[in-house]
C-alpha cells in the first residue's frame, strides 16, 4: 500500500490558470508538508499542517494555499500560475512534525508541474 | 536550522564502500542529523538518523564525531541501484510548533560505475 500518494503525477498548464495537487497519507501521521524542488534540486519547505493548523509557512506567494479537509489529506491550490512555478512538488508526512529530530518524514512520489 | 555543506558529486565503483561527509559547523545542541536518498522523479527517502557516535541499520552507517560538526554516511558495497542524490539534514528538536525551516541543501549526487 502506498503510504503517501499524490495526484496528478504530471501537470502541464498555461500561465494564469488555477490548479490543484492532491495529497493523501494512510500512515496516521499528524503532520503533512508540501515541498518544492527547483531545477537545481533544492528542496524547500512550503507548508506544514498539524491537526489542521498551519505551523510552517515559508515565504511563498499567497497564490499558493494549502487545504486540509482532514488529517489524512493536504491539498495544494495554486492560483494564477506563473512560469517560475514550474517545479516538482513533493508532499510528505511525519508522525509529530516540525523537524528532522527523531521524526521521520515520508515523501510522496512528487508532481511535476510545467507552466507554459 | 544549521547550514550543511556536502560535496556536489561523487563517483564510485560497484562493490566498494562509499563515504559521504556533511559539514554542519553550526549544529545546535538539540539537533539530530538525518540523511535522505532521492532517486530521479521520486521523493526523498529516509536512510538513517543519529545524534552522536555511530548508528547502523540495514542500509547504512552514520558516523558522528564528538564535536558533531560533521557526519559521514557510509554505504557498504554499493551497487548500481545506489545511484541517487543523498541529502544531509540537520534539524532542531521540536519543543513547540514554530517557524522552523526544513530546507534541504544541494545534496551529493552519487554515481555508481559498473
């Protein structure tokens, strides 16, 4: 069984469109994350949700908004897509959250977003 | 979050032991050290985590000197399937939920040669 799943795997869209990426975890974890991996392979945290509360919000544009309908899901909505949003987006989850210390993050397969 | 420095890339032949060192001079007292492995088009996968001295699991060993300003990931007898990017991450113990960064660095691209 897949622990952390994301859909879609690939997403190609035009500038200015609004799109969503879904993430689900079946590990019973309390915290979920969204990461962005840029062309240089840097992984940067975007959001973290614990018990439906946003606990980490890096300096990302407000065009990006995480939505968590329940503890097992954290979807990423992106409005008015721009060329610079092209990247691979990874969802992750962990039992406790907040850091790597004694808390392992499990990652999804990633969603490759291409904005034309 | 403590900044980490790793070699950009490494090559090794199959069957050899590979050691990848990560520098983290500003590591804090409560920081743990975690290593992740990432294959192309996949999310990072947890390999090993430690606080001090040596940690070993079925996949790798992690060596941490007494001053904890560096750590070395050791992969025994590598195979072609070990070709991947390896990330070293140093994080704080979460005492309360705050604005903690979990940013990975550039990682080390390990290429195993037949």
